[in-house]
């Protein structure tokens, strides 16, 4: 994915960007990379207003971030049987990222891959 715009990261951190996006009332995520206990090269921050199931996420053709819960296992491996308890949680949930920012810690650069720079700027 090619960056739409770049921002210097001396004034904004991944956590700061996440808090701004989360404050907009949308589903949001912050993915930090860590290698051997140290901050890795990239962090990803995003938010979106559409939540999808696993099946819908596979078919949508857009960037998504989400999870597959333990209860989703029998769909992937039908021979596995799960106990009945704990089934009140969703099997899966994925966010279509309307706003997606990649922080490159090695270059000191944030790259807005989707959405607008104004969504993460200082208010």
C-alpha cells in the first residue's frame, strides 16, 4: 500500500494517534511490533466504522484487522469439538480500516495509508 501522506513522528506517537482515532467513536486498533523485548520497526494504528465477520472480511477486498476467537476453530478444523461454556463471545470480528497509519520507527516517519492526516493531528 502506497502512503498518501507522510508525517514526522517527533510530535506524534502511535499511542497518541490511537487515542485520537479512538476518540472519534469508531472501532480502533494499535498493533506494536516488538522484537526480543525491544520496540520493532513498525507500528500500525487504524480505525473504521464497519465491523465484519470472518466470512465477510474474506470477501470484502479491503484492508481489515481483527481476531478469530477460540470458538471459530471448529469452522477451520471440523474434527475439533469445543465445550458449550464460554460461547457468549463473538467467533470473529474484523474492522475495515477507513484510517490506517504505519509508523516506521527506523525512519522516524508516520505514513497515512488510508484516510486523512487531519484525523491524527494535534487538536
